[in-house]
C-alpha cells in the first residue's frame, strides 16, 4: 500500500503566522496603553499638573469619571429703550407703594412743581423729561408728609439698592428700574449735574424731602433715589 502524502496546512493556520499575529496584537495593545495612560498621555498630564489638571477645566463625578464644568452664564444684555408714553402709576414693592401719577411742569422760577398738598398719595412726573423706559433721565417727585400725616414717599429713604421700581405707561407696558443708590443732599448745595446730568441709558430719579424740618423754611434736604432701567414688560 502506498504511503499517504501529507497535505500542507493553509498559510493562515501555520505556526509562523500565529506567532506574527500575536506579536502584532501585543504591539497594538502597548500603543493604546501609552495613549490612554502612559507617560505622555492625559493621565500623566493630570498627575504632573498639566492642562488636564486645571481644576476649572475638569472634575470627577465621584466615580473617577471626568466631567466638564458648565459654561459661565452670559451677562443679560440691557433692555432696549421704549418709545415715549406717559406714565400712569408708580410701584415700589419693597415699600408697599402703588400710586397714581400726574404730570408736572416747571414753575415761573424754573423750579419743578410738586403734587397738590391736597393729594398727598399721588406721584408727580416731570413732563419735560423722559417717560418710563425712554432714553434719558425720568424724574418722579412726591411729598414726604403733609399737615394731615405721612404722604406717598414717607419711607423713600429706606429703599435699598437692588430693589425694583415699576412705572406703568399709558400704552400698557411697564418699565422696571433697579435702584443703584440713595443719597441725601442739602438743598443749599444740591448737585444739579450729578442728579440731572446727561446719561447714556434710561435712568430714573425719585425725589422727596428729607433732613431737618423748620416751619419757616421747610425741610433742609432732598432724598434722591438713583435707578436705571433693567427690564420692560
């Protein structure tokens, strides 16, 4: 009987091929390990204080998984000025004030009029100035008290910076101002430029009497609230 001839194994099943394949896989695994955690990768940078170690750029969620910090909030752009429309009411919620508004003009001596003493709960708005939300300075005035008792702005000096002042308009819209500061000025040295000088945004001045009272000369000072437009609705 003739001996059988051995069949040659396919090349992909040969021992040499298996050895070469194993060597190639090992080389690939080593390369991936270097990229993910070797001396030149992010893990090394994190330990060495490189860019990945910046506390403001990455944190962990408690399981070792990195997460990015939320993007910082963008500042809210200022509201657009409103067209002209006469005021109808003024609200200062923190003081419990919600008063109707009447228009005022300058008297013969170029002094701003005040609301009639018989209507102490009303606020006067200078008609020659800006209307609520309009570019420029809007001016509102009111009495602190009268002979019959406290008036609309009895507590005006107590309003705090950051509090809102809302001025409703005849067109149905409302201009919302935010208080910047409150100052008391002596009437003899009243700083007209600081209070009424030109501005680049819609602003509001709310005035009433303050300081010491004399039956002969009245109050010695003025309380002035400075505010700027922060919203419209």
